[in-house]
């Protein structure tokens, strides 16, 4: 960023000193780290060498924000069911937060990360700043930390349950913008949290960059549902890195849905840290035109008797492309691990292309692990059956995609969450 | 006299990648409101005829013509034929996991309505409920995935339900009775009779291997297909004769050019 002066940027932020220190350290690491290239296994299929990071302008925090809900956010809220709270971030800055007063009274905290740095310094230290990104993610992870202007903390204390999701929105208003945001979800022992992170923007006549990080932490016996619903307009390049930690008997479900943007990459790292913990990892994507989706996953079993189950499904048409690279890693001591990984791809056009790279790194000997990946086309018999009922080829394809996705949607426990995602997919598929 | 519903003239057709015709000169006329039974031994070309009428891409017409309400059916794609009013009840309906019958049928109904004319969800649900009541089907059926894990009888009932909702002018029923026990056969036959009663102009081409279904669905005409051609036509007495004597007595007619 040639025109960008980090010192001036950081100096303009009013935030606790610990935050400033971590920010500066992240900037240093970012400056030292090389840009990912196609030479690395993790970035072989997604070329970001043409992304000119210098041309993007990190949002500055000086101007006042309109606290009213943007029209596109209001539209989604009108269509959605019950919720426990709302977070709106506009161009990377928190503009609006509200939380069900009953939950606030029960000790639930929903606030900006800047506020959290003052009120929950220890928690941020432990759950966010202690994260060590993989070498492949170092560059973008540290950039997102250094430029972090937006982001929220959802903290659910021991035994408290959210019956409806927190609905969070990130909007991008125009080309040239770089947003850096983070979602920190911390569910204490026996609590229950649910979050929808929705990313949206109009179609842009230039490029914008969205850097996103998420740390999802479930203490013993906690239940978390986390959804990242990416439906940016064209022009946006989105990079999300997610670290999920499950302590003893925690039940975590994460669901990445990629529908929008030009390039959308999500790295989802799940760490099973306690016996009996369970991480359900789900994803869906539907790509058209020249959209490119990249999903990198890690199911890291560090504790025995834990379970992880990954189901990622993508459908592509036109000249869209996708890559899935998944690793199951089982540490020496993680006996009685159950780990499953499935990636299925449906190609609707000759010009579309999917790559699937499943990997196992298993160091324990008493485990049940399986992985499988398929890349296929629409079944001829199903197609003729639908045509014979008067559906056009396109309608038939779209209906089959919807059927293909249903298995994943069905695994989301919370009805309202499921319906929101279903609606967004319907809108994208155009059924 | 009204225009015939379906006119088939000297139709020859083959499997796409094959050289030999399976249909070797089929002639058939179906008038509105008539039920035609098409019988014949295995491999005589009955199912091929059904698929050719529906526009299956695996078959190629080598000569002859098929007119539906005066229009050249062979120039239309499978989906256009359906929207024009041709319905094929499949012998082996495809299973489509993840897509409910209600969602599937609503999409099919909207495909007929065209852009901007789509039926709203509630109006469609009312229509579907009405048709299911007509066929004495349980409401929960519509929420199941299309044919996914269905028994043979359920699959055939689902075909009849689709026929009821899509209201075709011509229904080609390809061995709808095969593999059904007597209870399922009666239910499906009741469905077909209900629909022909509700729509006096509905033409049916009922393809079957056995006379059994004709005890429940009364045809106006019976035809026998052998070796790719219709070799004998008559009334219900023809079905009785086939039941009693089999197909051997027709071998000569079938062999003749």
C-alpha cells in the first residue's frame, strides 16, 4: 500500500493500547510475509497475484456513520424470522448494534471489538490474538488484524441459551473499498449461541476487497451454530479465515455459503480440543459466469473421542470454477476419533471446472476416518423426467441443484437459520 | 368431427446409436376422450413408442410422422411437448432426492404459466390439495421427495397425481400396472378413471403387458403391437382373446410386411 501510512491510520483510531500493540505487531508481520503464490499447495488454484492491494483504501474511522439500517439490510430483516440481535457493519465499521434486552440482562455481550478490547481484554487475548495462522494464511490474516476497524464480540455466559440467531450484516458501498472485519463468538460452558454473518453489496463497477476473520469458541458442552452467508455483488473479492475451537462435549456447526463476489475463499479450521466434542462443517456454493470459489478446510483432532463431519457441496455453471482442499489431521493421542469429509460437485456446463483435493494425516491407530470427493454432471434420467413435465432445461437444472443442496440445508439445526439460507439460495439460483 | 388428438403415420424409430429400427411403421389415431389400450409381448416396441411420443433424446425417428392436435410433435422438444399437453406416465419414474413433490409440481405448473403469470404459493397449494383429495391421497405425500425411496405403487400413484395436476390432453401410460399388487393396481386404476371422468376430452394411450388392468380401466379400443407394428385392433373382446390364446395366433400377421 504505497499511499497508505499505517502510523497515521492507527493513530486515528481511538482504542485501548493493547489493541494498538497487537495491530502494530500484525502490520509488521504482514509487511514481512510474502504474498501467497500459486507455487504453494494452498494457493495453487486461486491466483491473487493480480489483486492490486495498493489500490485499495482501508476505511478510515473519522467520518460519522449513519446508524439507520441500510435499505438492503432492512429488506433481509423483513424477510427473516426471529432474531436475538443485530449487528450492522458498513464499509468495515460497526454502525449499529442491538441485542434483546433480556439476553443483555442475562449477561450476554454483543459489542464492537474496540469496546471488547476494554471490557473483555483477557478473552480477546486468549481467543483472538493468540491465534497462530497457518503459513498460507499469514499474509491475509495479519492484514485483516492490522486494518481491523470492524468486528464484534458475541459472548454468551455459562448456561445462557439464545433461541434465535444474532443476525449480522456487512455491507460494501462501492469500488475501491477494503474492509477488515472479525467475528468473535465465545460460548461459555453449557451455553447456546447462533449467528448469521451475512455479507452483501450491490454489483460494483470496480473491485472491492473484503477481509474477514472469525474465531468461534465453544467451551464445555456449549452449542454454537455459525453461518457465513456471502452474497456480495460482482466486483468483490472475499477472503475469510475461520478458527473454530471445540472443548469437551461442545457441539459446533459451521456453515459457509458462497453465492456472490468474483472470488471467494474461505479457510475453515476446526480444532477438536476436548473429548466428546463435535464439529459439523457444512458449505454450499453456486457459481455462475466466471466466479471462483475456494474452500480450504482442516479438521484437527487434538483430543480423543471427538467427532468431526464435513459436507461441502458446490454447483457450477457457465465458466465458474471451484476448488476444495480438505485435510483431516489426527494427533497421536487422539484415539477413537470419528472424522468424515465429503465434497460433492455438480457441473452444469462444459466451461465450469471443479477441483477436489481430500487429504488425511492420521497419527493415531484406533480411528474411524473417511473421505470422499465426487465431480459429476446432471443425471440424464432425472433431466428427462423433469423435461417431460414441462420444465425448461434451465428450470430443471436449477431444481436439481436445489435438490442437491437440500441434504446440507437439512443439517442446520435452527429453523430460522435454515430458512434464511434457503431463501438466499433460491434468490441466487432463480427458481 | 373434432380434430384427432394424436395421429401417428408409418412411424419408424430406433435407439439413437443403433442401426436397426425398433418401430417399423406404426399407425394409430387417438380421438379426444378415448382410451386406447396397447398390448403386446416384451420387446414388441410398446415402450419405445411411448418414449418417442414423449421426446426421449435416446431415440431417433427415422421416418413417418406424429401429429398432436394437428401440430408436428416431432419438431418439439420434450418440455415443449409436455407444455402442449402430452403426458408420459413413466414405467420407471426417476428418483429426485431433495426436491419435494410440491416444489416439483409448482415449478412444472409455473413452467406452463410463463413469465409473470406464475401461480402464487397459496393458490397452488389449494389446487394440489384438491387433486390429492380427488385421488384420495394423504396430504403428507406432497412433502416427500420425488419418488425417493417410494414403493412401486407409490411411484405410480405419484405419476397419476402429476397427471391430475398438469391436466394433459393426452396421457401415455407406460406399463403403469407392472409390478403392482392388486391393491395398488386398484388405487392407480381408480385414479385414471377419476381423471377420465373429470375431463371428458382426455385421451389415454394405456400401454400394458397384461389384461389385468383392463378389468378396472375400460378401453374403447385395444391394439396389439408385435415386431414394431400394430398388427391387430379391436374392442375389449380382443383383450379377452389375447388372455385366452396368447399372442401366437398373431405371429403370422407380425411377420408379414
